[in-house]
C-alpha cells in the first residue's frame, strides 16, 4: 500500500481516537446511544455545565461521531455512527480483561 495513504489513514485513525480521549466525551456518546438529545438535556443528564457539553460536542462533531439536526430553535445531537458504541464496548472488554489480569498479578505477589 502507498506509504502516504497509510500515513493518512493513521492520521485519521488518531483523530478518531483523540475524540475518545476524554471521559466526558465518552459519557456523551453513551448518553446519545440511548436517544438523541439537545445540549441542555445532555447537561442535565450528565450534570455538567452547558459550555462544557458544547465544547465536547464540537470536537465530536468535527470527527463525525455526532451529527446535529436543527428542529425549530433547537439543535438535537445524535450518534453519527452507532458502531462507535460497539467499539467503546469492545475497548471496555479489553480494559476489563486487563484489570482482571492485573488483579491476578497482585494476588500472586501478595502471597
């Protein structure tokens, strides 16, 4: 494969991962997996200030992870691709396995 293409794919991949690099953004994505919401609904559900939610939504929107839809005076946000939740769930399974492995190591060293 062309090295420039590989570099571009890796850059885009890193951009997506960067969108997931903040726990608040992951929480927003899971909240939107339940149903589409506006900024104020997200702020209420997540107990975060509206400007914080807006800042994180901008980053998620730039990466295509959420999509805005204007409904009258409101902008409603939805997941850009539901597969992102499957990817997050898969990462959580990896995290769970790593934590279980580390717990076993602690048990072995405590003996």
